C-alpha cells in the first residue's frame, strides 16, 4: 500500500507562485511515473504534469513554461513549482503514483488564484 499526502495549496493572487509537495509513505525509487492532476469544479480530472522514473517530464499545454515538476527519490517526494499563476489554475490538485500494477492518489490540495 502507498499513501500520498499533498501539501502547499493556498490562495494566491494572479501572477504569484506556489510550490506543491507530495510525500509518499514508502521509498519512491521503485515507483513508476508520478504526476500532478487537477480538477476544476464540475469538470473531469486532468493531467497537469508527470515525471517518469528516469526523469522525463510531460506538461499540459496550459501550464508549459510556468510549472515545473521534480522528483526527489531521497526524500520520497514529488513537487510542482507553479509560477505566473492564473485564475484558471484554480482547482484541487492531486498527486498520483504508479507502483506495481496499481496507481495511487492523494487526497488533494486546494489552489485558489484570485485577486
């Protein structure tokens, strides 16, 4: 079993920055792809960014150049640095991890971008 706990969500003004962190309950060295997803009210969850075990990254076009995903195997964390935030980035952000034949999700953290 794997538990993922997100942190770092908050309210911020447009143009601001936030850093989300996801802590895993076990060593992530053996994990496959890890990623961040978000869900806007009334909409389906969507991929924001993901990083493979080899360090390859993928970003949604809407966040390319503004968000950076990173993975720290020593600290068992995956982070999402979010810069130049926009009101449309407001959502609940979820961490996801592939491990073995299953995937695991965190409980989510709220990000609100508003003036």
